[in-house]
């Protein structure tokens, strides 16, 4: 059962609050990052997504070349290489960060 309780809110004794939006943002970030390794795990997922998209696009370029004879220009192949290696690096950073975060939490 739900009921409504009406009350009169008293004025703040210390005047207006000095706690602005920026301080609230910093408090939220501190709360998210201090007690969890989940933000570190996000980088692993982002790396998997980037490497996966690069791999799929590279596979499409190979299929397009073999099946239809379309020549691959230099820019897309360079983009695939950079994105794939960047994704692998993000996976490594995420795994290493989560490992260090768990060590930090256990001490």
C-alpha cells in the first residue's frame, strides 16, 4: 500500500549549497571506479567490438576481392589493420587493468 506524507521543508541552515554539478560528477565517478573493476572490464569489451568489426570488414574485403574481382584500395586495408591491432591492444589493456584492479581490491 502506498500513502502520501505531506511535510513542510525547512530552509537549509548553512545557506545555499556549494555542491555544484561538476562536484557531483566527480563524486559519481569516484563511486563507480573506487569499488569495482567493471569500468576496467568495459575496455575489454570495447576492444573485442573494435577487433571484431575490423575482422569482419577485412573478411568482407577478402570475399569481395575473391568473389567479384574488386581490387582493394590501400586506405581500407590500412584502416582494417590499424583498427584490428588497436582492438587487440584495448583487449590487453582491459585484461591487465582488471587483473591489477583485482590485486588492488584484495590488498
